[in-house]
C-alpha cells in the first residue's frame, strides 16, 4: 500500500529525516519508534502530504502525490498535536470532520453515532471539548481520524498524557481496526505499545532507520541476552564454577540459555531462595540501538 523511497527533510542545518525508505503492506500495523526528535512526526507528515520532502518519494496505492484529494479521502490522521476544536462539542467536531470528507445526511449521522460509541463519548456528545480531560480529547482526536472509515490510518503518539483507562480503550479500538483489515502506521516511544499492537517495527533515530523487522526478529537480533538474578539460601563452598561472581548471597548473570543454565545450577546443588529471568524485549532492542543517554 505504501512505498517510501529515500525521504530527506532539512530544517536549516538540522537533518530531520535522512534517506528513509520503507514499505508497508495492506492490513499491516506498522510501528515507527524513536526517541523524541528522532524524525517520526516529520516522516508521518511527509507520508500524509502535510509536509513536502526535500527529496525522495511517497507512493500510496500507486499514487505518488499524497496531496491529491482523492487519496486524502483514503487517509485518517490523528496527529500528536490535537486537531480538534475546544469551543465545539464532541458531536460538532465529528460532524465538521465528517463533512470535510464529503459525508452528509443519514450516513454522517450514523458515523457520528458509531464513532461516539467507539471512543466512549456518547454521554458527553453535547459537551464542549474544553471541558474534557486529556484522555477524552485524545479519544476524540482518534475519532475524528476514523469518522470517514478510511483504509489507511496514521496515529502519531496517540496516548501521550492520557489516563490508563483511555489508553486501554485506544489500544482496544486500534486492535479492532486491525481485525477489520485497516492499514495502520503507529508512532510512539512507548515500547510496550508497539510490542502489543504492531506487526513490524522500524526504529528511527537522528532521522535514519536503524532496524526494521518483526518484533520477534528485532528482539532476536538486537535484544541481547537474558538476565538471571537469584538469591541463594546457602553460599557454595566453591563458587568458582558459577557463571558470575557472587555479591554476598546474590547471583546475577547474562545468558542466551537461561532455563538450561538454571537447570544445570540446580543439579549441581545450588539452592535458590528467589529466582527471576529478565528476557530481552523491544525496550532492550530500542536502548541497544539508540543508546541510554538522556535526550532533550
């Protein structure tokens, strides 16, 4: 459905997106992960046509100009900066955006009712958005993106600053959209969200894609080793055969075979009081690729 080739974008001396290429298939949930300022939003903006690239191309359904109105009707965009109107009600916002996509009459009314139910705002449909919590505003932002039932959806940091209940509802609705075959691009810096929702993930930093694959493959390639941590009931007389030095009665070591190594230690007579295995996950991949230094 989407082909991105060699996208580049500069803002003065800052290279925001640097030679990004990727393909997204019909019905795929594709995650774009990166630290703040990595180039995620700029890439999304060029895909939907709200920002022109300095070079490179974006092709959607064979059309190489995402600004064409016929193609815009096939895209739903929930930007990170809320694109809703505080002085309008929830229903008025949805009607406004529905009309932008040529919905009218009974079809528009049906879609408004359906979306309000979907985002859990039916009872607040007549209330002005400025009275809403942050989570409610995020849900309405998502609702305005899906009002015209588009086949391609772009969600840019859709859970920033929301309460746990709203966050969970947003997850559930995105999972429902996946089951309906919608193509989804999801940008976030919350690793657990991408691990839950996305079929494939690209990790971007300093405007460049560092890795792109399924979550399982990324963890296998870049996640590192599992970490085993244990407190021992008794310190063995000879600890030289242990996989790592003891810190008092605490043992911690890294391994690619945690269960096998634990079984070997147990057979040797090591007596565990507590035992934990920390398997690598998408956050491990992210930190290994982008580093652990704080970003402003």
